[in-house]
C-alpha cells in the first residue's frame, strides 16, 4: 500500500512537472485536467490575465514550487480572489536546501509542514516593489510571522532574498526570489 501511494505521488508530480516545463500540447492538457479536478483552482480562462496559481504552474523556473503547492493542497488558495503577494522561490532556490529535503517534504505525512513553509512565502495584500515593499517594512505573512524588507542599491530584498522579478496577477503579485524561506521553529 505504501508503495502504491508513493508511486501515485511520483506519477502526479511527474505530470505536473512535465506540464510546467511546457512540453507539448498534450502535456498542457494533462496539467489543465489535473488542475480542473477541484475547486477554484479548476477555473480556466485562457483569455484573461493569469492568477498566481496559473503563473506558478506555467513557469519553467517554478516546477518545484508548483509540485509543492499541489502536495500541500494549496492550489485553491493561490487561485482565489486575493489579494495575495507570493514570494516564489525558483527551482534553483529549492536545490540550495540540503539533499533530500524537498523529497522528504513532498511525502504525505509532511503535508502540514510543507503547507506552513509555502504559507511563509505569502502575504495577505498586494505589495509591490517601491510601493508596499519599502525599506524597513515588516511584512506580515500568512503564517503569522513577519519578514523584513530591505531596499539596497541593487534591489529590494525580503527576508534577505533579492526579488529578481515581479509579475502582476489578477489576484495579487508574484515576486520571484532566489531562496526558500523557512519559518522559525516553534517554541
């Protein structure tokens, strides 16, 4: 039974990762049908501007994040009306974590921990560089923690990670970052 669960998860993750890398038209259809299987995340409108979930799910640089959001069952949150600001770690950011960390977090028994880590990358509200993200601001995150914003000559940093790109979404904004934020240990 454990082997079947692991195999099912690996197949699901493979389909999501393949779809996110922009394979062929058949692979995109697989991604869309996977997303359509439930709730707000299943609403598709190819003519409108993308929401946060659609931006993450179609980015070659965010396949690990898309897989993590799926495993943590947070797809509807990223598709809902918002506004929401998401700091989206790249695949390279996840690769900086100790070996085996991502694989371990994607296990069903670690779903709650994974969801907490993902929520630590989301702030209720629409915070843009130069507007809401100003030097010295402490940004309230969905986990109840605060992250520091610092503006330097070479850009804006949140929690010490540089924002390397920003993408407006229908339900907020996605800021691409170079690191994975890990929430402080609960005391």
